[in-house]
């Protein structure tokens, strides 16, 4: 049974397509990642799923077809760059949300301590650094121990050590997690199912990291300088600012061809970004 789903969602702003025929379902117990660059439509999809923004067509819902209003008390939503309670102190914002859920401090003490809120509890929300603000917002979104988490760029503004701790001790405690990210490693490490989104459209059927790598058909990737004298017509490739990445199919002799053309190359495993870039090129 899906914990949340979308069916043929379309959304436009001033005639520009923000979401294009988006369909997926995240099953109960899954950690579902929607992976794409900034501006690809990830936040807009969460706004539609939670009823903040009206879709132009399609359907979105949660378990048993319920809309968000029916399940929001057991759901935690973490927004990216939300200016929440700017004129309250951190402890006042916590007290306000705790009162809504009728929570005593001991109910969320573990999360409070994990996020090291004690050191910033007397600061005004609008005066927090971006990392402090993100940690506070994580507490406010998870203090009632939701079974479903909807997270918009949850690791943004967090340093790697804090990010790891937050995932292991807070996010992964929820039964189901749906999250958007533009961080390849975050999706690889924490998602059980990954869907790529680009210019408002999904590029693939959701699958695990290992399934995506195995089904790509690529054995390796070769990295060479952009100016390297290579003539490899038909090879799947893309360019970064300084390098050219060539995707090597299983059983291909591309590595030998590159070796004959230049000594300045490296052979590495295929990763999520390579699959994403190849799907975009297609």
C-alpha cells in the first residue's frame, strides 16, 4: 500500500510548465528520494502534495486515498528556506509547537539533545545562522514522532557530521520518508528508492541505487580533459567545466581506444550523477 502517491500531476506558472505529468508512489516503509538539480520542480511537488499549492490536473494523496488534511497530525514536513516564527525565540517556537501536539519536554528531549538546541534556545529565530535555523526546524518538524516524514532538501545547510547524525537518529526513525535532494551521496546512502526529476518531469521508474546502476548498462566511466584528442562518435558522454565523462557500456573496447589517444585519463565506477546526465541527454 502506498504511503503517498501522485497520478499525472501537471502544474504551470504563467504558462510555464513546472511539473509535467508526474506519477509515482512511495510505499509504506520506504525511503523515497526525488533527486534533481535546484529548480527542477521538487519543492513545487511537495507544495502540491501537502495542499499548499493547487495542481492544474492530476491527483495526489496518501494512504487509503486520504488527502493531507487527514494525515497531517502523524506527518512531519520540513520545508527548505521557510522563514518560520521570525520574532520568537527558539524556546518559544518549541513551546508553541509542543502545545499543538500536547507534548511534554521529555517526549522530544532525545531529538532536542541530538540537535544541540540547548546552546541556541534563547536566540531569536531570525538571528540564527542557516545551520542553526535548519536544526531548529528539524526539531519542530519531528518532535511529535511522525510516522511519515516529507523532507524538502533536509541536509541543506548541515555539515556532513551533523547530517549523518540527523539521518541516523531522527529521520530514519520514521516509518516512511519522502525527501527531495540535489545531493547524490545523500540519495545513494539513505534512499531505498530513487526517482530523477528534470524540468518538472520524472526521468525514470523509481528504483534503488544498486538497481539503477545495474540497469544502466554501463560498466565504468572514463574521465579525460575536455581538450583531449578523442574521436568517439556515438559514445554516451557529458561534459563538466574542465572534463569530459565517457560512459563505457558492458563489453565495450572504449577504454582501449582512449588509452591509445591519451595517457591523461582515469577509469572510475558509474554513479548516480552519470545516470542522471545520460537520461537528460537522451
